[in-house]
């Protein structure tokens, strides 16, 4: 159908958007969407939000998955385990997309993967860069967020992190975030101890 070809150009859509291309009554449209999800023409990203198999197959899969992490919960930026793995700081493999948001903590599971979100205070919702229209935490903020949500950290070594690539600039940025939390300032001192060559 011509309408579906037009829908396949959309990065994601909801029923209201779909109705602009497929003029059906809400009940009929809902049934159509359910059929298309079952035959995997449409992919449900979360309740009420969809994409098409064709769109995913015709675009960079990883970039799309990362972009959806920003879309499923807004505002949010990708951080924590996923970004630490991407920066080669976390030595363990990560199979889910982890993000930080000012909204409630929750997770979404769809055919693209598992998307987890941790709630953070407004004044700590910072430290991200935008690449390809996707919000990513910096190296320093990814580490800050990761440790911030840990209940107790006595030694950085216990977290099995590869901090060899952490530069003076990264540590300076990390300290900037730590200043907002007395507990995290203690972590900053641990980091200095770990990185004996940084003053």
C-alpha cells in the first residue's frame, strides 16, 4: 500500500500520526496496527509508539537504537553502563541501553532491546554532548552517574573499571559534578588516589 511506503519513512509514529496516512476510524486503525505488529511489519517501541521493520532495515541499526533511547523517555541522555562500555571504561559487556532522565525510573523492553532509565535531580541533569542528534553522557558524567547510583563504594578497584584513559580534563570535569554531593566528593578523592599521577 502506498500509505505504508510513506509510513516507512518515519523514524517512529503514534496512532495520531498514522491516521494522517491511513484514514481509518480509531477502532479499525488500532486493529490494523495490531495485525501489523503481529506480522512484524510494525515494531512496537512502547505502548502507543511504533516504527517499521523497513525503516530499521534501511538505516544504521545501532544509531537508531541509541536514538530511540532518547525518544522513549524525554528528556534523557544515554549514560551509565552503556556509555562506560562504549568508552571502554567498564570491563564487563553491556547488553541494554542505560539512560538518565529527570522523569521516573523505569524500563522498556522491545524487539530492539532493553531500555533502562534512572531518575536524577534536575541540577545533575547535565554533562552530555549531542552527536547525530543523540544525547550521550561524557566520559566523566557517565562515571559520575554510574557511581552516583551505587549505594556504597569503598574502593574504585571493586567496580572493575578501566580508568587508564581518564585524562586530567576528565577528572576535572568529574570533580565539577562531585561538588554537588558530599558523598561523591569522597569518591572524587578515591579517584585521585587511584590516579596517583593526577594532581
